[in-house]
């Protein structure tokens, strides 16, 4: 497990999650009461902000919706500025189970990975439970990641991650759209160690998924482009370091 003297921040990006944000925050507080908690309110137009105020949770707010990638980068910059050693991210839709984070932290400390991804598929290698469009997309993203890095990451779209301070600054140096496959490729090409740890998730019961019918066509194309650009950016960064 992480050393006792390590400062750990848990960050939850949230956009229009009024139906679930309370239970997620309260679940994190129950499971990890000793850790600091930050919510990044990414321009929510519903009651998310009001609920967060009643909960008394530390919140940083984007005046408009900047997207998931920017919300995660806001959390990383906050962790970097306030000298946290470890950052944990999880989604605000209630699908992640905060009580599983302790086992992830234990594995994170044992493996000395720079980033550990909470993975739904690392054990089974089977995407069969997901809808067809999403299932095909996740398989393609995983294969593209392997092609770009020679390392297979089975759940590239997981929002449950544990990151070490070593990756904070690199992850603020480039714009990530979704902070999924393209960020994984970027870090692997920079030489960082990324692993996966098995988790289970609950079905979304409220709110709106970021994946729509049209996104099953557009999102894979966009992600493939971002993976390609992420690999190039990482290689350029490594060259500059050697100069």
C-alpha cells in the first residue's frame, strides 16, 4: 500500500450529475475518510453545484463545460500545486465503487506503477457485457494502444485511475480530449509504467452518458486521431529532453 506519509487526493470530475453526486461523495467519504477530496464541477447547469455546497466538499468550478479532459487536468494541476503524491480519479455517475479503491491502492504500492487503471476487462479479456457499438470501440482502442506502445491495456476508457506525482507535470503539457486511450499512449511512449487492476462497476441509473448513437461513429475516429497525435507528442517531448 502507499506509504503512510504520502499525501493522497481523490478527484471527481462532474458535469450535470445532480442525481448521483451526493451518493458518490458520501461513498468516497465512507470508504476513504482519511483522504482529501476534490470535485471539479465542469460547468454543470443543473443542481450539481448546489448539492456540492450542501455537502461542504471542496470544489473547483469551470464557468462553462470544458470537457472531461480539461476537468481531469484541473484536478492534476491542483494536486501538483498542493504537493500531493498520489491522485485518484473516479467518475461522478455512481458506476465506480469507492470501497474497491483500497485494494487498488495496495496493488499500486506493490507494483510501483506510475498509473494504475481500474479495469473491467483485464481478467476476462471479454467485452461481451457492453453494448455492441461500445464493445467494438473498446476493443479497437485497446488494440490501437497495443500497436502504438506494444503494451495491451484492456480497459482504456476507465475513469478510475491512480496516478503518481511523476506523471502530474507531463499530463499538464498537452491537451487531452477524454483522458483515456490517448493519455495512456502518451504516458507509455514517454516511458512511464501503466498497469491494470480488476474492478467491477455498477450500471448507470441516472444522468446522460457521454456516448450517444452518433458518437459510436465519431468517437472512435476522434480517439484514433488523438492516439496518433499523442504518440507523436510523446516522441517530440522525449527528443527535447535528450537535447
